[in-house]
C-alpha cells in the first residue's frame, strides 16, 4: 500500500438484503489522482461511490480518508464532496446563494471568510460574474459547474462525481471533461468518478477500476487496460469503447 493514499478502501463488502453487491474491494487513491469506476449497469459503481460518501453503509470493511476511519460519519461530516447526476441546484436561488448553501452547514467558517470562499469557488469553475443569475439562466454545463463549485467551497479532500456529465449533450460532455481535468491539475484535486461511458473514463482518468458483479476485474492506467486487459471480460468491455 502506498504512503500517499488520501483515500483507502479496505475489504469493502456490501449486501442489499441477499444480494451481494460489492465483493472484497480494496483500493488506494493517491492525492491528486483521478480514478474512475467503470463496468456494466448494475456492477456496483454507484454503490461503491455512495459507500465512500457515506450515503450507503458497507456491510464489511473500512473507508479511510487522510488516515482517519470515517465509517461512522454521516455524509455531511465527511470531507468528501459529492456531485450527483442530476446536480439538483435550488432553482429559486442565485448562483451565489446556491454555492453559499453548502457553506451554511459549516459552522466553523468565520462569516467574514465566507464571501471570499464563495467567490474563489466560482472563479475556480470559471463562473465569476455569474453570481446573480438563477440556474434557469445558465446552460447545462454552467449548471454543472455551479454544482461542482458548491462542493469545492467546502474544500473536500476527495470529490465524488456520479455520472456528472450524463445529462449534457455530446459536445458539452467533451468540454466538461477538459474542465474536470483542468480542475484536477490546478487544484491538485483527488477525484473519484463514475461513468457508464468507457471512452470517457479511459480519456479522463489516471486509473480506472473495472467492476463486474461487484468484483474488481482490473485496476490500472487506461493504456494498460487497453493494451493488457487482465481477462476476456475487460478486453470485451473496453473493446466496446470505440
Ligand atoms: P451501477 O452503478 O454499476 O449501475 P449500482 O451500484 O447502482 O450499479 O447497483 C448495483 C446493484 O445493487 C444492482 O443490482 C442494484 O439493483 C442494487 N442496488 C443498488 N442500490 C440499491 C438499493 N438502494 N437497494 C437495493 N438494491 C440496490
């Protein structure tokens, strides 16, 4: 196991009733790394992400963030920011207030620092100047940036993205891919990403975790997954990328 792992999963098992959805999953994510979970529908990608974020409790195993076991913490006490597929902005609130909302839950941030934190987060997603707009006055990509800013303002140690681009058209998806890479590089963000789009995963990630029926098939950098798939399932699955 590596020294720099910011996020460590150890022997994660998850049952929903009788259904064994995650099987002995261990993973170290390095600081500043972008790792993507890929696999067919129902293979456990979202469940694993939700276990990290605290939205599902694992049946066995540990989630360790920056050296601390966080299994007992509810989502709002974890320093994992989660951006959901349908990003759910508050439609009646301005961009500024949507981002401010995330900070409201953090009582330890002094009032005089809040404004600059909110503005910094909006700058990071290139939305400075949009503070007063309502979500309905933004494009889908801009709305997604607000959802990301709402997480970034909390300075998460790990950003969890659950199919964040799936509601965008093909062109915007490509732009947002670059945007996520840029954020990762500029802020040295650690990102865990879930997508059903293999091509997207292989183009955006430092490493991908390939899942099938809740079991890890391969954990590797994209070129290695392409060139040296560990089994027929992986070969076939990434072969469908193009
Ligand atoms: P993926 O994200 O790869 O499509 P999921 O993690 O959503 O897969 O689902 C994995 C399995 O767990 C599926 O069989 C799904 O039906 C089941 N599952 C997911 N969420 C729940 C839940 N809240 N209750 C019961 N079963 C669930």
